[in-house]
C-alpha cells in the first residue's frame, strides 16, 4: 500500500535510492506484479519473503486466510 501512497503524494521518493529500515514482509502472488527480491532486499529491511501459489492483485479479498496467516507469522517472528 505504501507504493501507491508514495507514488501519488511524493513522486520524488522514487527518484532517490533509499533504505527503509522498518521490518518488512513481502507477499508475492502469481497473478500480481512481482517485485524482484533483490530490489526489495536492497530497499527494505526484508524479514519475511513469501511466494503464495494462488491469488492476485487483491489478495486480502481473494485469499484472506493466507494473508492473515502470513501476517500473524510475520509479527510473531518480530516478538
């Protein structure tokens, strides 16, 4: 969601390389636009990378149980 906000509100954000230090999880769905893992690791403090075998651009609507399970696992690992 941050991508959408930043691109619209702060287009200059994408012109400069930055590192986001907040712990980050990436959920990749097969019918969505995939980000390269190397790009994510270079730009974010990637703590969890998950490739889901089904779902698309609206994963919380299409596969809510999978999304909730992964969010819980991500935050559990941060404790």
